[in-house]
C-alpha cells in the first residue's frame, strides 16, 4: 500500500470510529433522558396530586373547625342566657344568699367569657393540637354547663 492509500484508510477508520463513538454515546443518553423525562413527569403528577390532597384536607379541616366553632358559640350563648336569667333571679333573693349566689355566678360568667375568648383566639397548629384543644374545650364547656345547672338547682331549693 502506498502512502496515500494508507492515509485515506486511516482517515476513514478514524472518522468511522468517531461516528461510532457519537452513536454509542448519543444512544446511551437517550434512554436516560427518557427516564428522566418520565420520572420528572411522574414527579410533577405526584406533586399535583399531593397538593390537591393537601387542599382537600385543608378544606375538610376548615369545615370541621367552623362546625365546632358554631356549636361552641351556641353553647356559650346558651350559657350567657342562663347566666342572665340567674342574675334576674338573684335580685329577688335575700341579702346573704344573694351575695353568695352572685359571687358564684360571677365566677361562672368569667369562665364562660374565658371560653369565648379561648375559642376566638385559637390558631391552627395542626390536627393533633386541634384534637387536643377540642377535647379540652369540650370538657371545659361541659363542666361550665353542669356548674350552671347545679347553681340553678341549688338556687331553687
């Protein structure tokens, strides 16, 4: 072989090697890019679904909170009504009994006001704290209601 033929042969071999290398590297990248694209698309879908779930949970929580708040406000209003009725009755009592009754009534009225403020100042701190708050609040309002009933019974006897 002469020099020119060898040079052309080497050039063709070199170009073929470069072409093969490009094809191999380019071929290797495509599946990876496809996987990344698919993975990215799946991640975006998962993110959208998670956001929708979070939004739905948030709406559900707000509805539960509003229902509880309305129920609690009604109980507090009922307590205020009972307190007002008891105050009216206290005006008809004798002085000694009237003072003791009014003191007890003032304490219960303050507890009712505290519960009203506690409900209005509640801040969302997550489901666990909400459940704890709700349970404690229910116990407090039930105990106040019972104390008002007891005070009414004691006053009528």
